[in-house]
């Protein structure tokens, strides 16, 4: 008999006890496997993940890699890890880089956790760790460990966004046009404008495919695509059909607009998992405003202080990631003149492996880079135990590119606008280092 399940509470206990092992969670139709090492996540998967899961996430991470994929890829149902052998194969074939492999493992794990968060009743147990499984896992994943809280926070933020799109609550649901001509002839719905060509293309594709499948064909993020469809759903131009079996067995977040019933007993509202975090627009705006005002107040006070007045001791290592050679040259010059050890990376696709080797005290990262943008790179770094305490300074030529709330969500500690003066760069770098090594800095660096 399935027991009542509080995933967030169970995870907190695992983190506190720094548990290591294989945690399996089961319903009648779905099985989740979570691998832990000292309270951190190595890998997560569920039994309904398929080759489609992998190709969708790979398309988002590296569209160029999609063209190189072998046509004979199949999921070995006899292999416990299902998708990991394929990840390892395409990595060994040099179709994806080390950084892209880490992203792919993270996305597959997050995909599994998103549905697990919504589960309210299940059976679970800790299984005896299979040495062969563990060796296979570490061969593919390496020593990278994901901070459970950071990874689950990303899942919760994403689930909140799905919850706001009710009745769209899952990428596996299937949008169906009720009246194609009405859809094509209404390019503007509630302020959302699409060209007739795009509408006509969508009308041809929406014939039973899921939101994820449509997103893959259109090379779009599934959540953004769902947000695009939402106004048409509200107007009754598009209806939402349930996922095809067996994906209809995956739990989804209950919207606050839906009354729980016997048929939805396997789901819980995202609100339950994020405690008192508000979902209402007005409350979110108030929170963002208060955070912004607080952030600005701190900035005014800190920015009025000259960089030389911010005291730090010892030699610090800074990694600068930017696809602009000029920006990297400037950062290197300014920082080395002040005694910092500087490592520059002009290819963001190689940045993760470089960071693991370098073990920096601080990271300066451009927001807009080809291949993997700073937002996505920052999120994977902050979900890794190796970098959870390393401050990330986001650099961008657009001074209004991020709100304080967005900066916090992506894991950034501070923001630096281009072009910048030496004084601006040093102030931000010293401020972040002073906060990280505040007790006491000299002792930390001389140990």
C-alpha cells in the first residue's frame, strides 16, 4: 500500500544525514531512482524517460550535436540506467563536450525530479548499492555532484511557471486546435502576436503531438512554447488533451484552480513544497520590488566606497569566461595589476572542465555567449557541490539585462555592466571576495 509522501522533508533528512546510496521510489506505474553521495545527488532518472527525453534536452543544449547523432540509438531496457549509456556513447564519440555532457546529465536528472516533486503517495526504500551500477554511474557522471537544494529549487521554480499556465501542466500534454481557421486568422490574442506563417506551421503540426514533441520540432523550450499557447487556450481556440499512455501516469502539479479529486490523488500543489513563497502576481511583484529596493540600497552604500577601502588579504584566483578577447584582455590586465591570479576562458563550452581544474575563488562570466549562455552555465555551476560557495559575477553590455530577483535565481552574486572601468571591476570583485572570506580572510588564505 502506498504511503503518504513528503519529498521535500525526505530530501532534507538525506542532506542532514549526508546519506550515500540508491533511493528508489515507486508507484504502480512509475519508478524513480536517485543516487546519492554524502547528501548530494549523483544522478536521478525515472522509468518512463525515453530517447525522446534525451534528444529534447540535447537539442536545447547543443543543436549542432543533434545533426551528428547516430541513427541507430536505442534505449537498452535491460540496462538499469536507460539513458546514461547513450550519454556516454555520444560523449566518447566526441559528439558532445565534457561541459555538454554535464548539462545533459543535469537536465535528465532535473526532468526526473520535476515529476517526483509532485508525488504525494508512493512506496520507497533504500536498496543495496550495486557496485557495478555505481562504477558505471561514476564513469559517465564523474565526480560532479549536484547540490540537492539548488537542483530542487530549479525544479520548483519551473513547476511554479507550469502551474500558472493551468490547464497546461505538463510537457506531455497534447494541444489540439478546435478551429484551425480561427487560429490562423487571429494573429493577435491578448497581446501575443504571431505571424500568419508561424500560425499556419503550428496548425499543421498540432495533430496529436505533445508540447515537448512540438517544441523539439520548432527548436523551442517547452515551457516557453506552452506560454505561447496559453492565451489561445484561454480563448478556447486550443484545447489541451492528456498525455498518451504511459506518460499520463506521471504526477503533475495541481493548479490552485483545480479541485483535488480521486483521479488526481498522486499530485500535490507546488505551493506545498515551497512553503510560504507567494504565487499571486501582486505578491510576486511586491517581493521583487522590495528585493530590488533592498538591493539598490546596499549597492548605493557599497558603491560609494572606493575599491581600495574594501580590505581583502591573500592571493585570490579568478576565472574570467567571455567569448570576447578584448573583454578578457581587459579583465586580465586590471586584475593582475592588483595581484590577482587570473585564468581566462574564451570558449564557454570548455569552461566547466577548466573550472574543475582551476578551483577558482571567484568567477566572472559573460551573460550572452554562443553555445551555452551565462544564465544556464551559472545554474549548473550553483547546483554542483564544487561551486556552490564560489561567487559568480555576471557581466553584460546590457545594464538592465537582469533584475535582482533574476540574478539571484540564476545563482549570481553581483552584476557588472560593460564597458567598465578598473575601479568598477575591482569594487565588485573585492566586495564578493570580502563577503565570502569574511572570517578572517588572512587566516583562510594563509592556511
